[in-house]
């Protein structure tokens, strides 16, 4: 099952005796386990029938003893094992239980930041009677749609420029993005549209001086605007580290190269291939005209060069601000 299927089943009160929630992205693991903790049992039932254990402190015997108990004055009990990745021999010690779990217990195993070996019998046994969910990190091109869908699920709209600002500034750590959006939504009326001004005012991302605006200025070959932004970055290095700037520009020019080399030049095909919002397609078209393919290849090479210099390779004394100014000059000329 995927994340949405699991939550949908839980909302319909379709429960399984064992859930193994594992993977690199902790956000989805936490959301599922929190939903189970907050919704399966009534408030009055939780004190006797809900147990939270931690892999660092719990032993297999403790988990098994609790899981094998019968609920008190309730149809089910909930046992949540958090940080299960810290528990030694988890798969071997709990194998007998997950092979024959108690129907009145919902055992939730939260195994964060890595996954259990899928070749082991443990997961095979869980999947027969329970749920195995692998929470994977989302890719950069999946972040913008995720932000839009998250806002929609909370009854908010969000402008494409605001989505780009959030994606560029916060990165793909979903818990961080969701936390910032949740704080923002507290301040805005339900059903409203989130704008770049809202982002600047409440999250602290400048709507004029950010890496999204930098790539926009470069695409249009607006030399003065690009230099103003890069000078701002140089004066505020903690908020705008060069490695982050390079990574974003590398993705941008890589998309331009894919666009130029694509066989199908239709808008729908290119938008899907590049993973961009249709709103920005015209900007990519303009940038593609401003940067012929040989120049795009050269720019990607420049970005690689300055990525190495930012890490001290081939650079002895230049500051990050100097490196960024040099890099932007070479891209534009």
C-alpha cells in the first residue's frame, strides 16, 4: 500500500494486526503512526490499551509481552514501537509474533532512516497479514506538486511563484516544508491563496532575492538583476550558501538541456518530462532561446567547476561571495 491508501483505510476503520513503517523519509512514518495513536482508540480507552515503546530502551521480550496482552474494555489495543531501527535483532526476535499476530492487537513498528532487508522472512510474514510501507525521500521534481497537494488538502491555494520559493529555499525535507506551511496557515484565513508576499512576510524568504529569482534573471539574461541578487547572496552567505545556489542552477540548466534535446517538443510532453508547473513553461522557452545548446553545456561545466572550488579544490583564497560573482559573470558572458 502507498501512504494515501493506508490513511484512507485507517479512516474507514480498516485495521491490520501489524504495520511496518520504514524508510528514509520520517515524515510519512510519523503521520501514519500518529494517526493510529490519535484515532483508533477513544480517549477513555487509551490509558489502558495504548502503549508507546522505544527501540533504544525496549527489549524484544517487552514488546512481545505487551503485544500478546488482551485489551481491557475495548475491542483492540495499540502498541507502537518507535525508533525500532535502534533495536538489535528486531527481525529475528519478533518473527514468531508477526507470523501469527494477535487479532486484537495493532502493532506498529516505526523503522526510520533506513529499510529492513526485503529478502528477509520477517517482511514476507508481515505482508501476509499486515502492512509493509516504505517511506521514500521525494525527488526535487516531486516537491512542487507535493506542496500544491498539501495546501489543497488543507483548503488553501498557492501561487506557482510561492511554490517555487518554498521548494528552492526549504529543500526536500518534507517535515520541514510541512511545518513551515502549517505555521503559515495558522496566520492566513482558510481558503485563501498563499502568495510570494505571504512567504516573505511570514517565513522570511525574500520574494526578490532568492535562487528562484536568480535563475529567472539568468534565463532572461537580465544582467543587472542577476548581479543584484548574487551580491545580496554574498552579503548573506548563511541564508544563501553557494552549494545550494549551484545545485539549483545545475538542475535548471540540466532541464534546459533536456528540453533542447527532446524529440517531442510539445508543451504537454516537455512540462511532464521536466517536472515543472505549466505556468513556468514560457520562461523555459525564453531561456532555451537565450542559451543555445553549446552554451548550456558550457554553463553546466562552469557550475561543476565552481562546485569544486567552493569545496576548496583549485581555490586557495577566494570567498564564497567572490566565487559566486565570478560564476554568474561566466554564465552571462
